[in-house]
C-alpha cells in the first residue's frame, strides 16, 4: 500500500466525519431549540403571566374586593392579558445554530423593560424579565450535553 493511498483513505474518512458532524450538530440544534424555547415559555408564564395585573385607577371597591388575588382583572385591570408574548415565542435553526425569536410587536420592548436599554418600570408588580437569557442560562448544562453527544455520535460513526 502506498503512502498516497493511505492519505486518500484518511481524507475520505475525514470528509465523511465532516458531513456527520454537520448533520449531528443540526439535529442537536433542533433538540436544543425545543428545550430552550420550552424553558423560555415556562419563564414567561412564571414571571410575566402569573404576576397579578394591577387595578386601574377607576376600579370600584367592590371590584377590588371581588378580584383580589386573581392574576387577571377584566375591565377593572390596568390592561388586558392576551398571552401573545408566550404564544409568539419560538426558534429557528440555521445549521448548528439556534436562534430564539419572539415575533410579538412589543417583545423587544418587554425584554428590555427595566434594563439600561429599556424604559423604567412604572406599573406595580411588574418586573424586568429577560426570559431568553434566563432560559439559556438554566439549560446551559443540557445544551453542552446534547452537543457533546452529537459530536461523539458523529466522530464515532454513530456507535455511541
């Protein structure tokens, strides 16, 4: 066997591994996207939607008493809760990259609310919530585990 034949075999194996790595990391990105997007929705529910809406200035004493402790207040509330922010939370995949997205018109403003980039919080009970950043931080170990397993599968020829 000549040296050039061995080099050709090595190059062929490396090219096969390259396509396997791309394929496995793309599959891992889909799994990561679903997990992180799901975690984002959980954070939105806990930190945005489970927080009670304050009463509007004209709410009557009877309305305040009847609706005390409820997260939504109907016509007595300062605003209406639509759930659009959570509903619009999703992700896209570009190769091995996961892109978290929220298509709600006010998503960026709500994400930046209470930060140096956003406006001050004026409503009582409302807090600053960077749900996508929190979701990534919470899922960091899982993200690394998914990617590690994908690389191991690709480099071992699917034997792992």
